[in-house]
C-alpha cells in the first residue's frame, strides 16, 4: 500500500511540509546580517537548543536506518545508541561549554572561528574548515539517500529524481534565505514532531504484535530470526560493539552540526539543564528505532507482514501497512522532519565552511559572506545529490561512516585542544589531517 492510496497520510504529510516551509520563510524575514544568519542572533534558550540539537543529530539514520539495521543484524544494532545515556552531558559540559563561553567572549560565529582563535594557525583552521565541508557533503548525501528510500516506498516506484529534486527545493527554500535562524526555528518544530511520533509509534508497534512478551517469543521461536537475533553479541563481534560504543560515545565531541548549536545559546547558564533536556529528548526519539526494529521481524515471523524489499524499507513498509492513517501520517512527517532538519544543518555548516571559514583561513575572505554562503548552500546540496546517486549501502552504515569521519578528524582537537593550552598547532594539524584522510 502506497502513500497515494491513503489520503489522510498525504494530508498530514503535506500539512507538515507546508508548515515547515512557512516557519522557515517567516524566520528568514528577520535574517538581516551575519549574526542572525550564522548564529540566529545568539538568543536561543535551553529547550530550543535541546530540540534543535536532537533534530539535527537524529536524521534518517534513526527513523529509517536504525529499524533497518535492527531488522538485518538484530539487537546488535543497539550498540550504536548505547552511549546516549551519557553523551548529552559529555557534549554539553566539555566542548559545548567551551564553545558557548568563547562565542560570547570573542563573538565567534562558527566552529572554525573557535579553532582559529585558539591556535592562531591558518593550517589548523583550513583543515578544520575542509573537514567540516567535506564531511557535510557526505552526511548530506546520506540524508538524500534516506529521502530517496522514503519516496520510493511512499509512491511504490523506483527512486524518482523529480521528487528528490522537490525535497531538495523545499530545503533550499528556507535554508538559503534564513540560514541558521530559519534552521533553528524549523528544527525546533521538527524536534517536537519527532518526539510525538516516536513515542506514539513505539506504543502502537508493541500493541500490534500483542505485547512485549509475544514479540520477543515470536522472534526467538522463528527459523528466520531465532534467539540469536535477540543477543546483542550474536551477530556483532565484541570488537565491533566496542568500536561502535566508542565512536558514538566520544565521537559526539566532533560533530559540527551539533556543536554549532552551542554558539547560539543566549547564556552559559542555560547549560545547567541542557544535558537533561537533550538526553531526555534523545531517549524518547530512539523509541521508534527499538519499537519498529523489533515489531517488523516479529510480524514477518508470524506471517502477518511480508518481508520488506530491503532492510531500509522496514520502517516505511510498517507505517504504510500496519499503522492507522493519521498516526502513519505523523510518523512519516517525523521521518521527513528528521531528514530535513539534519540536511538543513549540514547545508548551512558545510556552506559556511567553504564560503566563509576556508577563505578566511587562507587570507582571502569574501566581502559579502552571507550572500556567498547562500550561493554555496546550493553548490553543497548539488554536490551531495551527486554523491547520493552513487550510494548503495544501508543508510545506517553510511551514516556511521560519516559520523566516524567527523569523530576522527575533529573530536581530539576540539575536545582536548580547545581547553588545554599545551596542545600546539602542529599537533592539532596532524590530528585533523590523520583523522580526515585515513
């Protein structure tokens, strides 16, 4: 059953898209200078930053890739999200606090600005901007891949390039006009939609398979999946499990789309409750990963649902065939929200890295930085679409690669170098170069 056969699903999704673009365009009307464009006027509070950070971090990776990876690999996929209990505190009270303080003291607009102030080195700043720019193109490509999977399942066809272009046009409509100010407003809205849908779909997923016990027993008794499906280490070697926990636990300190949000905080006192707000919103949002990831194999094992055409199709297939129309519409809107919020974040940080930070580091800054960054958003988005056209791996695998690239290139320099004065510029440059190119 496709999107067009369920009119209420279509109505909810189209209403959400119109609301998102409307909020973004309305916010763009107040974007009059670099301070508004790059850091949203530095006026955001705790819950706005918490929801926007969660929405930017939890992309199609969580709503499509997570259930798909669970369907393929079982509960071994949960090693990716195991660190979520402490990453919010680690992020907020280490690099986040340092960036927030520096932003207010030195009037910084981007993460490379902080690196430039700390190391006074063109090489270190150039490598930071280059890492963010390249990584943003790859991560944005992952979001476009997720969007392609969602569109294919919704319309019952192969990935439609015209529909993909329409989704990209929606992103560009408010991304180029309003920058981070528009992005912050839309990401807050998208975060709320994601929380509502995740909790509701999780509850319905457990209900539709007859409860938690019935779900677990059905999976364990099936020949297709078996009890090893429920063992986190049965299909995932221990070294891989440790690597996933380490990358997603410590690597969060190198994610520019999340770190940039701390430059928008109105005051460092907002950091007091931010770990709790961010951590709680992340935990609620991840319910859809677990609920759908376990409900689909349980339904397939019992013969109540045909096997999805691919692991990444597990979540869309469940929503379109097993969930009531209104809830399915909200959930699909949430999946779109997850994709669009992360895509918008990377459009902006990637464009700023290429159009503002890299030229500055090389001693050739543009005169009209905001206008140049708006133009670069289009270039970065088109480049990501070209990269996405070659993608064939699972969304979660590609997302892990992109996350790990940022972790390797930036986490050591940002986590240690920004706060420890004894880290020299040469060591920071070597660290970034090694992480990026290896």
